């Protein structure tokens, strides 16, 4: 009725209730909105703790996120980066990217720390090195369309964008599911696989 999207309404709620420059409070406010107002398909606090733990263990300097959406996962990743690290995040929907850009900056992250790239992942990935300066990624977080997981993993491989020993964390591979991606990761011989059990967001 208002003519605004669910994501825009969530951002208005953030503006009214979140503390600017406080990433943790930004995420908490997002969670409050999703629990009590409207559901957003963000990572959420349960799976967010897994992301934080793996990020802390790996301490990557070059992080790639596929699927920015509203910027929840981006803020979650950015707040756990070691000093001097850089995060590249790709969002295919310009409307979501417009909201995410404001969320990321509201959380206090500059373009030097977080670069938001708008465009389909299959078009952006081949240009990451020459256009955006990403030589390779130590850590990849996949949270976009599940049917794109395998295609984009293969693209990252073919363009040599995965650093040796890189970690790939993929959300929702069991439900709604990315069976071809899982099968490839388990059988191609390039990866050690681990499934993290978690509940669906919110």
C-alpha cells in the first residue's frame, strides 16, 4: 500500500532504531524487524554465528560475497574482517543493491573496506580481476540463487579467483537446496567438505 518494498521498509526501521556506525546493533535491529515485523531472507543470528566463527578461524584478507541482498551478510562479514582486509560483494538486483549500499555505509564501512558491485554474478565474476582488482579470494560466502552456486564456483575456478586453501561457505545447500553444487564439491576432489547444521533464519 505504501509503494515501498519490504527491504526499503526494513531500512526505514533501521534508520529509526539502529545506532549508526555500530555494525552489531545494525544486525540486532535487522533481527528485530524480521522477527516481529516482516520476514527478510537474511542470514539471521543462528547461521550468523557460524559465519562469524568460520571467518574468525580463517582471518581472510580478500573476501567475496555472492548475494548482497539487504546488506545483512555484508555487515556480518565486514565486522569480522582482520585489519587491512577487503570485502567485495555482488548483488544482481539494483533495488536490493540500493538498500544494501545505504545499510553498509550506515554500519560505518567505507568503500575502501567494502565494495558493492551491482550486476549478475556470471557477468561480474569474469571481470573481478581486471575491473575491481581482486586477484583471488581467500574466503567466498555464497548466499544468492541456489541454482547459481555450481555455475559460479566453476567460474571462480576457471578464472583462477580462488586462493590456495580458500574457504567457500554456502548457505541453504540442504534447503531449499543446491544438490548439484553439493555433489560437485564432495566428488571433484578439490575440496574438504563440512556441513554445518542450522535452523532456517527467523
